[in-house]
């Protein structure tokens, strides 16, 4: 069926499309028929999950005993930078005793330049599933025509180098053009599938290229730059995970991370303290509520503070439009101890998610989550207005006060104290 027939048959309001891998495969099939002198204007592509898709051929040509076919990629209603690009596949057939295939990167297709990616360094950036799609579809055609030999497959993408600048390719070590991707052959409209595949590839790459199996990750470039500026971590080595904290933890565990460092703006990461693993504002927004809960919990535990005095402060926090403004109020009233509560909750949910992933991917090698924590270290750094608000530390521990000034009192009370070594940082201390 055609892509339009597929969409109509299944009743989708948004159009599905097909991947760059499917596009390159369609072009390869067209080139094979051209070699067999059976040129076609439309070819049928068998996709990995049992669907056969009919895809139109843009043009075909023969040059120097090489057979070239071009297909235009259709991403459906997915906002894909590769939508509408022309992908060509060139075939060179050398007769022999057995059928075998070799892949090459033509103009506009990248090459893997680092280890830890889908294929070894030096290989053309044509991922395993698209390769297998081409092998399966071409084998069917050639064997039906009793033909054996070596098939050299070169994939080319028009303006591929320019398109690649809009992707993560260079960060991942794919140089020279785009990658030929796809796992199902289809593109889901407005789906997160392609983004999650990219995030997983990025995380895998970071872990495999780390001597300590450490992955630094951040929702966006601002967090990566913050790590670079304040924690001597090269921004280019940070995996960008968008809003998908939960999935990113899963991927880290699946690829055997020993340490996860998550850094981002407090307005986004605070959601983790509520067990929220997708931080997109369309899916969740509880920033101020989580801040308030932490402030209230801290004050309720402090017997020396009249809770009724807190009400105007809480109302003031609720009036704010941004987390940054709310945090400024918390600092104004010296209520920063609530950040300790938030940090503990962040770590709790992060470790809990990681432990579940450990059970899923590695069949629970650890008897308990406490035992698991000895094998994995999670560090969370949250900042606001260019200042660090939370840093759980290298070993997942919060910063503790040292050498405070102590004044003896006549009765036991709990007071807030600070230290000149750590301005604006306060802790509850028991006084006797």
C-alpha cells in the first residue's frame, strides 16, 4: 500500500511517514530493477514489522556501469529536518558465487568517526536496521532472478551536510552528512521515537567513551554550558536529554553506567523531586507546589518557628510566575534548608528509577536498592539565576556544616545557624 492508503486504512488524523532507511531501501530496490532492465516508477518495500509500502521513484539513471535511483523522503506530519530530501542509492553488481553486500557513504551521508555508536569507527553512517532492510529486499529480488555476486551499495543525500548541521550528528562523531536511520521503517507523526533513539545513542556513546563509565547529561545546552563553566566539564561531552529524565536513566543503566551526573535548571529538575520523569510543561507543572511542600515540611519540623508567620511568605511564593522568582523569596527569608529536602527526594526517585531499570535490563543482580547504590553513584546539580541551588555531591551526599559558632543556652532549642565559610547557607542545630 502507499503511505496515503496506510493512513486512510488505519484512520490516523495525522499522516505517518517513512524513515530515511526506508527511503534509501526504496532507492536501492529501484536501482536493482534498473540493473535488471525492469525499470519501475513505484517499488514495494518490505518493512521490518510486516508492512509492505509502495514508494514512488523520483528518477533513475545509469552512469559508468553504476545504477542510480533517487527517492524523496516523506516524513508525514512529523517535524523532521529530513522531510522532502532526495536520497539516492547507487548499485554496482559484480558477479560471483555467492550474494554479499557492502555499504559505502556517498555525498551527504556521514561516517562514524568515534567508537561507541551503532557501528564501528570508519563505517558509513547507515544504521543496522536500514542495512538489513536493503539486504533483505535486494536479496529477494536478485535470488528470484538467479543472480549471485557482490553488491556495492552507496547511499547519497542531496544537501546532506547542510541538513546534518540541524542534527546531533557532529556531537555524536558522525561527520560528513546525515545518518540513515529507522527501526520500524515508519515515522510516527509528532512522535518522540526518533528523539529517544538519538538520546539513547548519545548516552551510550558517552558511557563507552568514559574511562569511569560516567555519563553527564542535561535537559539542554544551558545545563551543559553551566557544567562547563562551573564544574570543568566540556559541554560537548554532555548528553542532551530534553525532558526525558526517566528514559535517560533507563538508557544509562542499560549501557552499564557507573555514575550519572544530571545538571539543569531548578525549574525543570525540581519536578524530579515529585517523581516526575517527563519534565515537559505540557505533561507536568508542579514547580511551585513542590517548593512549597519542602518549605512547609522544613518549618513544621522546626519547633522554634511559628508556622502562622509563614503564611504570607507561602502566598507570596504562589504568586510568582517563575521558579527563579520563587527561589529568590525563599532565599530572602532564609528558608534554603528546604533545598535539602528537595535534593533528598530527587535522589530517592532517581535511584528508584535506576534500580527498576537494573532489574529490567540486568535481571536484578542486587539484593536491595541500598546494595545497588554502592554500584551506582548519582549526582544532581540544579541551578537558578546562574547560581547552584542543589548539588548532591560526588558521592550523592549533601554539603554539611563544619566549625559552627556555638552559644550555650539555658534550655534545649533548635535554631538556624550558618558559617562564614558558606555565606547564606543555614542548618538546624540543637542547642542545650
